[in-house]
C-alpha cells in the first residue's frame, strides 16, 4: 500500500478514535468517505488509469474503503450506546417518591354478607328483606312466641309508639326471623331464602351491641328433613371458614319457632382463637325444623310442606373469620379500624373466584 | 340450674365420669354452662390442732402457736392474731405456698415481729366460704387431723351448672335431669317413693281459693310442735353447694324440694297468721313486705295469700316477711300449690321479682305431683323438726293434663332424617316417662308424662289475619298431629344425639342456580363498590341517634322515637344516615384525622317509611398529589361521587334534571338535587349548611350527599345495546367561548350546544370558566369544546362552519349570551 494511503487510514482511525459524540463522528465519516474525501477522489480518478493498474489500485482503494466504513459503523454503534446510556441516566427519577393508592374500603360486615350470599346463592337461595321496624305479630306472635312467653322478656325489645292507624305494637325487630314470616306470606313454596339484616336488642356491653346483624335462612319444600338442615349448614360453615373438615357439633336446644331445635357449635381453641381444633366448642348458629304452628300461622300446611330455618349472628362470624376482637368497634366508624379491617371493593366475594 | 354431682347421684345410679355426664348433658339439650370443682381451690387446706399457744414476745395481740397438721406438718410455728387461737383448738391450717382465696394472697414464709411464721390458721372468710372473720375456724374435738378440709366439709363435689331452655321447666329438678341422663344411657334412675303421713288432727288453717284461674290446685296442712333451727350439716352442705344460703331447717327443706324435685313449697308460721283462713285472691293494691326485705305493691295480676291482717305471700313467687318461720316457730302451715304459668310470668315480671319458685312455675311444673310431694315434705319435716301433722286440706283439683301423642316410625326418617329401630324408640320414650298406650306396626301412641309441659301442648295459634278462611282452617287442623309427632321425634333424636343424624346436602333446584340478588340488591353492592373505589371508607352506623341532633337534618317524629332507649343519644330512628356520618367524621377529626371520606349504605326512617340511602361525607383535603398540592374537598367531588354512583347503576345521567331544591341541611347556594323527571328524586349533594357546620363544630364545611337507592328505576330487561357504527373519519374539534350572565347555569349552555346539532355532534365539554376584568361586570366567560364525528365522508369547511353557527346561535338564544 502507498504510504499516503496508510497515512490516510491511520489519520482516519485516529480521528475516529477521538470522536466523542455522533456529531464528531459524522465529521470523521464525511472527511473519510464523503464526496470530497481524498479516498473518494482517488476512487473517482481510477478511470484515468490503465486497465492493469486500475484493477490493482482499485482493489486496494476499495479494500481501504470497506475497512474504514466498517470501523466507522462500529464506532457509530459504540457512540449511540454511549449516548443512550447518557440519556437514560439523565432521565432517571427517584422512583421512591410516594404515589397515592386508592384505599377506599368495604366494611367487614358487608363483606361477610357478600360471602354468605355467594355460598347460599350457589345452593339456590335468594336474598329476602324485611323492615327494621316491625309489628309485634311478625316479630313474636307469628313465630309462636305468645305474649307470656319468657322469650319475649329475654329479647330486651326496643319499642316504638303504637301504629296510630291499626294500633299495633311497633318495635325494632329483635331477629331477622320476621323475614321468614313475610316470605311465607308472599311466596309459594318451594322456598329457599336467606335474609341478612340489622337487628336490635336493648343491651349494651363488651359483648352486646344494641344494634347487630343476623342472617336468617329458610328452606321450605316437600320432604325436607333434619338431615338436609345438617347438610346445608355443614356445607355452609365449611365453605365460609374455608376449613374442609371443620368440626361441627349439633346440640338439641329450644326455640319457640322450631321443633326440633338445634344449636350448632364449631370446634376452636378458646385460648388462641384458632378455628378447626376440637379442644373447645363455640356456639355459632341456631336452627331447627320449622314449627308446624309457624307454617300454619302463615297459611302453609305443615302436613304438605316441611321446612327448616336458621339464624346466625354476622358480627360473630366476621370476628371469627377475620380475627376481629371487639364487637363494639364495628359501629364506631373509626378510620383506623376501617382501614385495618376493610376489604377492597374490586375483590367482590364470588364462588368462581373463591372466597 | 346448678347441682352437685353427689346430689345428682341421689337419683342416678351411675359410674360415668364427670366428663361423660357433661358431654351427654350437652347432647340432650341441657347445655352445660360451667363445671366447677370447689374442692380444687381448697386443696392445700387441712385440719390441724394447735399444740401450744403462747403470747408473742413482741406483740400483745399476737400468739405464737405450734401447730400439728398431720404428716409432714408435725410442729409448725404459726403467728396468729385470732382472739380464739388457743391450745387444743382444732382448726384449718394453710401451709406456706397456699393460695388464700378470701384475701387473694399466696402465703410466704416470713417473720412477724421477729418471730417465724410458717403458715396460717384460717377463718371462714379467708377460705371464701362465708363472712365470718371474728376468729379462726373451730372444728369439733373428734375431727381427724391432717385431713383435707374440702373433704371434711364434703366440698370435693363438682358443681355443674346447666342452661334451662324455656320449654324445659321439668329440668329445673335434679331428679328429672337424672331421668334424662338415664334415658341417654348414663346409669339407672333410682326409685323414688313416699308414704302417706296420716293426719293427727284437722288443719287449723283452711284455704279459701277465690282465684282458681291463677291457682288451679292447692294442698296444705298444719304441722305443730316443730322445732326450727339450723339444718343438719348434710342439708346445709347440699344447699351451699348449689349456691343457696342455709337459713333454717324448715326453709331449707322447701329449698331442697325446689331443687331436688322441682317442687316449690312454702311454709307459713301459723302463730304469725291472723285468723284461721288463708284466702287466695288477686292483689288489691296492698303493700307487702316480701322475704327479700323489699316492699311490693300487689296488683290484680298477682295471686296473693291473704289472712285477716293482710297479704302474707305472692303465690308462686315469694313469701312474706310477716308470716315467715324463725327459730321460735312451733306451728307451720305447709303449702303445696299449682299456679298458672302465664299468671306467674306476668306477676313476676311486673315486680321484677326473680325467685326459684317463679322460675319453675313460669315454665310449668309437674301438674300431678302435689299429693306425693306434700306427703314426702311432711315426712322430711317430721324427721328433722319433729312434731305432728294435720290432715291435708285442699282447694281446686288436679287439672286435666293427660294427653296422648302419636309417632309414626317412618316419620323419624322422613322428618327427622334418621331411621331408628322401633325397640329403641320405645325404650327411649319409656325411660323418659312416656307410657305406651297403643302400638301398631307403623306407629306408637304414648301418654305424655305429667311433668312434660312442652309436649303435645294445647294449640296456641296466631294466624295471619289476612289468610283466606278456608285455608286458615285447613292448615290449622294439620298442626296438632304434626306438632305432637315432632315433639316425640325431638325426644328420640335428642336422646340418641343429633350428631347421629346423617348430613344430606340440599339437592340443587337447578343445575345452574338463579341469581341470589334482585336488581335493587345488586345496586346496593354496586353503590358500595363505586364509593369505596372512589377512596371512601364504608361505615355501619346505628339506626338510632340522638333526637336533638337528628332534628338538625330532618323530621324527628315521636312515632320514630324509642319508648325505651338505652340512652338518650340513641333514642331516635335517624332521618338520614348523614346524622351518623357527621358524628363519625367529627370523632375521627378529633382523633387527628384531618381528611375524612366516609359513606354508609343504610336505612333512613321518615314518616313510617324506611328508605335505603347511600350517604357520604368528605371533609378536609382530597388525597394529596405528587406535586404536593392537595385541594380541599369541594362540592364537585361529591357531585362526582353521586354521578359516578348513579351511572354505575344504569341511571341515564344525561337525562337527569338538576335543580337547587335541597333539604335544610344543605347550603342553599352550594347544593344540588338530581331527579328523573320532576318528582323522582335520586340524590342530593353539596356543602353542609353553614349553620350546621357551626352547630356540629366543624372547622370547615364538609361536603355531603345522599342517594336514594329505593327510587332507582328498574332497568329495561334483556335490552341489547344499540348497534354501533365506527366511523373511519377523523373527528373535528372546535372551541368556543361565550360571555353569559353570571347566574346562567353552565348546564343550560352545555345542553343548548348539545341540542343544536343532533347528527354529528358527539361531545360537548366544558374547559374553562372565567370571571374577571376581561369580561363585563356580572358576566362570565364559558369556554367549551365540541366534537363533530363525520359518518359518511369528511366534512367540508363550509359544513363545519354551518354547524358552528348553529351552535353559537342556539347557545346565545338559550343563554342570552354572546360569542366572546
């Protein structure tokens, strides 16, 4: 190779090496390969040479051009990478800056009601409702609680002035069982309903709140037996608590509106509050085969239809499932409590997603 | 109901463990509430003799005793301050390390005034067995030394307390508890019998029953020459064990019968009665001092026993102080009566008087067990107090309690869910006291025992007044048979144990269940989710609030005020959940939370109608943004809450009417009402009225809203969505600014623009409002952007210009403004 070509090469490579950015790089590129670059000029002048010489010189010049082009392109990639890195680091932000998270939440009681509805919904129940203010007849008489019955005194009922129109004694319902009555009067069997709602009793201490929530349930059909009652409630409790083998105990008891009457306990550990063990029993549900008188009070023939009913305290279910200690806090609307125990509105309770 | 294991064993022959007995009680419906072993607490205490007692060298009132308390405690020095501590006394010793229940301390070795003391001689109070604290316990000379004291006083007996359901009055008798247990296979019920005590003379007291409606049957007799004093130890211990205070042998015997056989009795001191007749009649307003030392004014709801001087007892509830027996009593009248349970319930309830007698009569006692009871009680009195008994006098007669119940064996399975062998059914019912009267291959008819007032009882019905007469009659006729059978099924199943009934899952009604919720119910859930997803916290407030506070926010009629509130701040059913929310917000603010966003979906009570309302309050700042700016909540935030909620529950928000007719608790100039048509109000929103801001004590105005979920209309069902044509053409946007009078509602302007062009105009958006020196006084500039969406071809400039003119013209006409 000619000495001047070697110089040209070395000068170009050296300039290329010194190029700091794409602008400098471009100057080198134009100087080495541009229209007025010496190498370009030399190539243009090839035509003036004799064919033999032209061939030999052409190969040399073209090789040099290829060599320089490759070096220049490589340098371009390097400089582009440098430029990108520089841009990236210039653009970096403090990602630790806080953003606001949507933190509106659903009350745990609403969550429990949704879960119960999802489970019983899967068993073919629909949700029924009734008023908070009801008459003595719906709350007591129709449910086979006569005027003299000790259960009336036990209930610590809140009373309201009598209805000015029909003079009926008005009260705040002490139990959601009123909805059994309203449903029986309104619908033809077969019936499967649950009725979650507010209930009221004049009692206020660490374990009693003057307002609390119950969920009533009722199944009326031909051939419904106590075995169905047991199956249905076992299915419910195990699904609700998510414990497939939750120990469940059935005890004979008494409610005026059922016969036989049954109290249901679940196994737990009194000390740790952990569910599922068998060391202690915790009463959780009242239930029974519906009393013939209650059905007949509502015009349903107890010879034709058999039914079971149950009632469960929703605060207690919620406290047990989610480890909430204090009943009174449910109604105190303390922002700290609501934030701690609340549920995301975007995760509704559903059977297909799992509870 | 409390009873001791040993008392139970008076009636039950059993080897079963305490644990098995308790498990069985739970199973058969006699729920165990507690089991206590009082002997456990007294375990360290032992009988001991004081060998010597000399004066403490350094204290006048203390004695230095050497105590012998059996093996291991041969010569223990104890410093004792009791006045009766003396040589030779046998008492109760507590060694070092004992827990003293009466003084709640654990004994440590120590020096008292320089002398070692290695234990304690105890008083009754220190053992928590009574109030006596005058000196240390003194036991008889023949007391064995070194014996556990609990064993000595027979206190190692476990005490079981069970809950009695209202139907099981019969289980307020230890004998009947034993019967239930025997039926459940826990041992054998012992035989109980009594012999007639022949009357030696005619009763000096006669009974005149003028109130047979309340006292159906009564037997009585005089017993004279009795000696009343403390009961024998065994009786005292029995009663003490179940929490009764021994009084005197006569009183203790009546208490014994109450617990043992569920048979309350009463004894009058004949010498304290005036005249020879006890008249049973309704009360007539007399004042009467009962045995609890309190005065009661008796009414016609009470069934009282009266002599010539006045009321001597409230029958079935409590005797009187005046004619009560004491240590000087020599002649008594023993009363054994049957009272109507409803009368007793009312009578007891009106005085708030709770007694063991009331508890039993109220639930119903054994209706046949009077003659045997009075004989048995007489015998016990004669045995323990001496004397002789008169003939028995009586009034009224045994009620017709006899009734049968029939059980069809197959119903055990078709109703009770468990088939039970016939023989087992018969055994269970027989051992519970049912007498088999008739048998067929399919069924069993039994006579109900006289003490079971919960089985096959007379019909009490309260049928709905609106039932068709023929249906009401027909279904009523079905009840007695079904009910009696259910009673027997319950008996059989509770004794077998409900755990043995196989569980059967409910058969599905359909392969795919229907929705559990109706539209209205689903909307409640949606409302919650929408508000919570807008950063609000859901609360659940009490339905009742303070009526004075509630009055600030709506009507508080007397008809919605509780007759018996538990406190005055919870006496009025709230006119809106906002009452609860405002108070909740204040409480949180006072705890240091400056920014509060709460909502509740709950009932409101107005004019005897309950409405479901989604209400909310926002106070303070909205969540702070990254640029550090936090804007104070404005009414636009709650307007957005309301509109988002309504939009999510299928309300066509574009067709809502907005007016400023809001209730008194809203700021009249900063609140709005949204309705569908002029009448159907769906929501209010806005700023809390300034005077309420002050009354409640907020530092700044909270923003509030109420959405009336009951007023939402049903969405059209099964409606498919309108066919959508997506235009390939570029939309065209144009901006306009109008100068209008300040009092013109922006909505008027936006709607005018919207209505100007129906075909191509797809959106009208507000982007600026300006008031200031660049527009005339009393005017504002409202800037909007419109979007035109060409459908079939691109729009030409002239077309766009024509539409723009139409919009300008329409807006100017409707608002009286002009293009800026």
